[in-house]
């Protein structure tokens, strides 16, 4: 009996939390005519026309460009963050380098509203010609990702037995050699987790995308809002819904593949944060 | 020997430190200089130091304090709501997750969606003609409020934010709850503690550190909210939903008031630094 109530509560919570996703999914399969006569949760005549429209859309609203931008920006923001954080994490754990200063400083960065850096970054980018480039936004995503990536990697390296380092040192392997040949392979799961986390975070970012891009490097979170303003009359809700589904799908898929890892990582981030 | 080690470690950490100095340290300095300068888009390269006029302008701007007040209320309310609901779900539904994890995957799905997209989705959900919520409210009750109007926008945004981020709090509490040793619960059961008493006396105290962390993280995220509020109401709804992040964004991009925007950034920077410094000291003392 109690378990039946539990399932009911679960169903209610899942429905409420995922409600906008359900509505958007349903709407994306409705024709414009059906949306105006039947805005409810039931589809009378399912159609793929919205997705066809989205994927063949004009050059003014180019979903493929937005998706490619988001992918490039997120990939760069993730890879660069790991490349920078991995050696630093190694130095922090094994060399106790900046353990009391650098690490807390970067960890606390997670709690600083990044909007306070937005204006000088905008001006810097204007000066260096990085406005509206994937590279520029990729750099910003690297900043955004570094704190959590560093926390994950520091935790992972702390768990690697020191004997592994020692054995390699006796064999005459250099520090960078140990990092590349011994540590990195051992903590590969943590590296993958941090990359997936970073990718999702960067894909979903909006504020810097809005400020630093105008056309060439627009990411999908910003591009999706263009579909709400497009085409004179009202919003084409079916098309907008299809765009939102396409934009939300990649991180959702990654999340579903990874969700067992994700709760653990969040815990680690929360404890340190 | 010791010094060569030192150099080696320093070299390994140098790329990260250099990157952060260039990408964050430099902007921070630019912020400080511009905040005490006469500055416009024409004079970006040679700011004229002019004292604290920008700070005076910000601190006497009623809109700045309104934005602060919005962010504070928004952060506090959503953090408390998310943690209460998340904790309730994690504890009450715990037996469902014993041997299966797919229900957790369903609950955490909203976390994967960009808050900006989630906000846009609510534009559809709440739209007076195309949205299901007004549709059903009209059908069932013959009335539907204007969700994003000046009177209800604040609460609509609270609900939107809470529904998306409750899963975050839920996940943390779920992990903390699973980490409580089974023997403790059994011992409590033998001592006759049941249901609520067991939760109140044993489980909740053990989860208090998680609760504190979850409240803090959610408060910070709520305080600096931008994405979903911006796409849902912008600075509309009579300016009643301008968060501090939106205030800074608009001062810069819409009013071209660079000095004001930068001064507001510095104020926010100092405030968050002080809060974090205090929290860190507090946490360190607790650990001792």
C-alpha cells in the first residue's frame, strides 16, 4: 500500500519536473493547425513536418550551424579544461603545490557569478577580434569548466596509490612521463566523467553565448531563441518546439548514458564546493 | 633536490595558472580600473580615472537595489523549496530506488536541459493560445491567470526554477541517504525508533552537511540567475523580475552605461568574495 503511494508520488514528481519536456515533445509533432485548435497533451494527427522545416530551414536561421557551433565550443571548452587541469591537479596532489591557495581559489570560482567578468571579457574579445568566434566562446567555456574538472581530477589522483608513482620513479620515469603513462590511464574513468560534465555544462551555457556572439558562432541555446522571434506574425510553435527538442537532445542523451556517474560527481563537487 | 622538485611542480601547474591570470585576472583588473573611470564605448582604450562616481551612481540607483532584492529573494526561496522537496522525495521514495536506478534517471532528466531552453519551453507551456496549462485551466476552471504578467511573474519564475533544480537537491540527498550505514537504521529499529523519529533523530542529523551544501549551492545558483528569467520575462513584467545578472547585462548592452555596469560587477565581486571567505573560515573551524 505504502509502496503504491510512493509510486504515485514518484509519477507525480516525474511528470511535474519533466512537464515542459513532455509538452515540447508533443507540440513538436503537431501541425500548426492542430496547435491552434488543440493545445492539449494529446496529438490527433502526428506529423514530422516541423522537424522537416527545421532541418531544411533558410540560411537566416540555420540549425546545423548552431549545432556545429555548440559542438565545437563545448568540445574545445572541455578538452582545454582537462589539458590545463590535469597537470595542475597532479602537482596539487603529489607536489602539494598550491594546495592551500590555488585549489581553494579555483574551487571557489564555481560560486562566483561569472557575469562580473562578462564586460571586461567582452572588451578584451573586441580588442582581439574574438567576438563571434567559436574559439573565443570555447575559451570562456574553458574558464567555466575548470573548477569542477579540477575537483574531479584532484579527487581521482588522490585515490591513486603512491606506490605506482614510486615504482615508476625508481625506473627513472620523469614526472610528466609518470602523469602521462601511469596516472592518466589509471584515472581515465574520472577524466571521461569530467569531460562529459564539462561538455553538458558548455552545451547548455547561455549568458556568454548571448553576449559574445551575433551570427557566425551562435550556439544552439541562443539560436533557439531566434526561432521565437522569426517570421513576422506569431511564433511558429511547432517549429520552435522541434528546435528546442533538437537542441536539448545531445546533453540529455549524454546524461542518460552517464547518470550513474553523475550523482557521484555532483556529490564530490558539493562536498568540496 | 627539494628545489628542483618545486620547479617541476610549478611547471606542471603553470599552464593553468597562466590561463586563469590572463582570462580572469586581467578582466578583474580591467573591472577595477573601469569602475573608477569615466568610460564610454568611444573611450574604451583610454579610460579617464574619475573617482567613485560610478559606485555612487550604482549604489543610489533604485533599480540596482530592486535587482539585489529580487536575486536575494529568488535565491533563498528556490534554495529552500528545492531542498525541502528534494529531501522529502529522496527519503520517502528511497525504497523505490533499492534495486533499480531508472526512476532516478527520469527524475534527473531536467538537469540535463539548458536553463535557457527550459525557459523557452515554458513560453510554450504557458502561452495563452498554444500552451497546455492555460488551455486546461480554461477548460476546467473557465479562467487562467497571466503567468508572466507583473503580478504573478515572480512566482511563475520561482516554480520554473524550482521544478528544474529540485532534482539536483534530490540527487545529493539520495546519495547522502544511501551512505547511511544500514546497521544504524537496524539499531534504531531495535531501540523502537520508527518512521519519523528515525528520520528526525538519526537520518536527518547525518544528512545535515549535505543539506548545508545543497542549500548553499542552490542559493548561489538562484542568486545569479540569468538564463531562464531572461528568456521568460527579460526585464519585462514591469522590471519586477530583473535579477542582478540581468541588471548588469542590461546596463552594459541596452543602456551602454559601461561605468555603471562595471561598478555593479565590482560590488557583486566584493560581496561574493566576502561571503565565500566567511564561509570558508567557518567550514575550516568546523573541521577542526
